[in-house]
């Protein structure tokens, strides 16, 4: 017999009809003379009833059923008795009286019960079981729905879905490549793509002015909850555009996804802030804008203060001529924090390089001696008044101070801002906080190697008005002030996408590579096919890549992207299910002209 319905499709309009169902035994209940089975497939549950009054042989057969047995059942749909109706279940008004049962497969003892909380290691080892859990089935379905909504949107906007190669040459893109040896070209290697960046630019040069792809990408980098060695991104590229065009198209996609999948109307346009503003106000370039807390820079107020630690930092000059930085995080109502909480926050900011966390509790006017802190005595009344004016501090607040080089202060207080904001419930009832961060710096300075590095990648276009600053490579301050036409989309404090307008002028591209100390020969070897193509009429173009895994994880309310990937890797980049990576036999290595030089360490007693 062929399945007539999925489990969750059987409703009251099927009462009196015969149905054939397939699925797994989710739960078995034996009520004396009658056996009840909750039959489960990927759509949900339906109650199957085995009664001796319907078919005694089938009822007897049902005594042998256990959890996760695979069944085919047939029977007649009936209304549940009034006292057994379950309004919380989609199929809770009906049941199926079974008169035919076929056990398609048994199930041995389970490694864990599907309704119990177990460690991720055990779940990943038995991922085929883990994926049967309703939470995981819901996540994978959500991922499918997001992917299909994305495809429908871009198809409606005139984009072409074009696949790009998985086997490419190795190019420097910020992380290690995964290399694939070539059997037919001994001692040569392909690289798996870190992104389709160069190929999508080639597509623009080829005249395909609107491209998209849900692309698999690979990066050999240290892992954490939001990283995987293989991941998926929503990749787009457009010709004859400016940043507004790319961001507007992306906003349309996000609006479609949130409305279709989550039932949320997204207010457009999404707010924008510059990189400089994000760092100044929030300390991070991916701010969680749901949290109504901001940082205040008081460096200028502290240069002559009697608190010598602050004064020295405020007057200290960095390698680019910038001063040390002193910022304040004002937490309304925070004066009620216990000393234990403050100590935990101090320990927390230490993770990000902060040497301590100064604080002041505002228990009332400072003129009445109501400020509480070990450092209060070092500040004059004028300095206290200036702090109040700068931060807007009121009675009942607490002020947290960060004082160090700018990068440490921003990171430490920026992370503390998020931590405190979530503890105070500032994100509750605000499921989706979106913002664009724009105008990133084009370049950074690598102090260890004494060279410029690209903030995004070497193909990002600078602001046209900033171009003259690139001419004098030795003027480091001017070069580092050059802005790029780059933009990131941030959701709930997580960067879910980033892109830029690309360099389409070959002379500008060569100049960019020179600044990065990539000489003509190296540039030709690594990027020659792109640089050559730019000489043949490249249009202005730009694009963006959105992390599908991260986006779906946030929509699913999960902290880890491993919960929305069917078969993810562990934090050690291994597959607990298949035990990949694994050794290969000597014959395979010989075919590839390879030899292993690795020797396991032998422990001696």
C-alpha cells in the first residue's frame, strides 16, 4: 500500500475515511485492553489505536511495538472521545483505528531518548537519531523555508542563479585554504573556495549583471559556535550599482524572509550607522542595537585629573598619534548591583584585555557625598559635574570606566554593554534588531610584519574622494584614514552579511595590490585572471554575502549554527558521525604522488 497522508495531515474532515500512514513509534501506551501509539513523521504526530474490538490479531501484534520502530499502518479515522481530545495537538481531535499493521523495521536500544536533554557530543555521534527530534526537524525545515524564500525573491528581482567552481586555485583571502591534490597534475593542488568572490566578479565582467547563489564555502580556521570549516552563504553580485542599490536589494530579501517565515513586518529602510559611529557609541563594529546603552568618551575631561592612572592614559600617544582612550558605560538603575556582580563584570572584561574595571555608584548628588567608589576621591567637583553632563548620569545609576588603548577599551566595554543589557532584559520582546554598518576603513596596519592589510579583501573599492590619500604610502595616518565602500548587515549583534563595491578600474586594483606589498609577479600568479579581465571593459559592480547558517540560527533562537546544519563538524573540525577526517591507504597516496611525513608521538615511560 502507498502512504495516503502524512501524520499531521489527518484532520476531522477525514473522519470515516481510510488512511495509510508511515512513521516511527514516538510513544507507546498500553491501557489494558487498548494500545495507543503516537505515530511520528517529519510533519508531526497522530494517535493510532489498536483495539481487539477492531482487529484482535493486529492488537496482539501491537504488543511487540517499541520506541522508534518503523511502521506502516492502515485504518479508519474516528473522532476522539470527548474526554481524550487534545486541543494542543494539530491532530488532537481525531485518532486512527488500526486494522492492518506492518513492522517495516525494529529498533535496538536507543543511545538516548529523543525527549531528554543530552550532551552535544552524543547527539553529533548519533546525528541520525538527533535529527529525528522535533526541535531539529523544525530547524532543518526552517532552513529549507529560508532558502526557498531567498530563491523566490531573487528570481523575482531578475537575478540568475549561477554555480561557481568548487575546485579552484589557492588565493590569499584571510584564512587557510583547504587543499585538494590533483592526481592528473602531480604535485599540484586545487583549493576549495573560501567564497565565490573572484568568480562572481568575473560574471559581472561577462555581462551577467545580476547573480546569486546559495554557495558552499570552506575555511580552515579556528572554530567556535558560529564557525564551521564548511558553511553556506547567500551570495549576490550586481553591475552598475552603488552601495544603496546593493543594500536596498538585501533589505528586500530580509523583509521577504522575515514576513514569509516569521510573520514579522520589517520596517524599511534598515537604519545605518558608520563604522566610526558604531565604535564610538557601542565599542563594536557589530552592535546589538536592541540594547539601549551607549558608551561616552571622556578622554578630553581626564587629561589633567588628579586620578593619575586616567591622566596618564588620556595623555598617552599611540603609534598613529592617537591618545589613549577613556570611556564610560552608564547603566541606569545599576547602583543596586552587588559587589559580587561588579567583580564578575571585572573578571569578564579581563577576557578582552582590560586590566580592571573602575566604577562609581551614583547614590545621589556628588555635592552631598553620595557617590560611592574607591576612585571618587581623586576627582574634583568640576570633573564630577563634567561626567554628569557628558553621560547624563542620574541617581540610581552606575558608571563603568574603561581606560587603555582604544581597541581594548572598545572591545571590553562593548562586550560588557551587551552582557549587562541582556541581564537587564533589554533584548526581551525585541526578536530582530537590524542595522547597517558602513564606511569601514579600507586598510589596517600589521605592526608585526610592518605592512598594510585589507580590512575586507583586496578588491574592495575606496571612496573616490579618499583616493588621493593612497598616493603617499609613507603617510600612514592618511592611508589608514581612507574609507572603503564596504557595508555589513548586523542582526542582534551578529554580523550576518558583508559586502562592498568592488574595484573595477585595473589601475586602482594594481595600486591596491602594491599597497598590500603584492608585487606584479605575485599579483599575476594569484589574481592574474581577474586583473587581466579588468582590462577588457569591467563595469562598476558590487555585492554582498549573507551567512545562511547564522541567519537561520538566529531565526531558530539557537546559539550555535551546528543546530541548523544537518551534519556539522565539531569544534575540532571532525565529523562525530562518520569520523572524518580519516587516514587513507598507501595506494591512494601513491596515486596522488604524496607521502605522509607525519609520525605519531610515542610516549615513553
